[in-house]
C-alpha cells in the first residue's frame, strides 16, 4: 500500500492500522495480503506509530514499513521497537528523517536488547538516518547490535545528524 505524502496524520495512520488488523481477523490465521506499507511524509507522529505498532503485534503480516518524514519521536520509536520483538513478520523498517533523537534511539535499543522470552526480531533493514541521534544515540543502537534481536540485520542506516 503506497500512501506516501497523502497528509493522513495520526488519524489516517490509525485507520490504516485498523484496516491491517481487520484483514488479519477476517483471514483468521492467515496474514493480511498487504506486505509493504509506505506511509512516508504523512505526519503520523507518535500516535500513528503506536497504532501501526499494535497492528504489527497483532500479526498483520507486513514485512516492509516505510515511515520516513513523519515527525515520529521517542515514544513512537519505543512502540515500534517493542512491536519488533513480538515475533511478527517485519523485515524492513524505515524511520529515516524523523525526530527520534538520542532518547528514541535508547528506547529502541532497550526494547531490542530485552525482548520477551523466546522471541526475537527478524529485522533485515533498519533505517534511522537523519534523526538527530548524535553520538549517544548511535552508541545506544550499537549496543543492541550483538543481541539476538538484530542477528538477521543486513543494513543499518545511521547517517547524518
């Protein structure tokens, strides 16, 4: 679902999240047919990110989620990181050009370093470029790299700011 730049805001993101959850419920044990969601440039913010994280935890089947340029801050980062460790199918997460800052990176790192027992993320791509992470934020993300939660990681973006 390519919905980039449609001015959806947090309400629109919540509607997309509800639709993803609804398709899982309608399909029973089968995941949604939607595997890639691009909500870049929609100002979804932390509330929209949290709604999408709930859909990921519900097993919506999304493998690629693009949330670049969405004013997502530390709270949204924490919600998404928590969802990653829920045993879902997300392989590619693009959070570039948001407002995670070092606090958001630390929340991300903390959630990834302490997943629930028996669960681990299977993330292949994590794009955190242009998030004002600074040295402390980059160090927090680096601390999570040797953990099982990121064992499958193949691409990590921490460039600029």
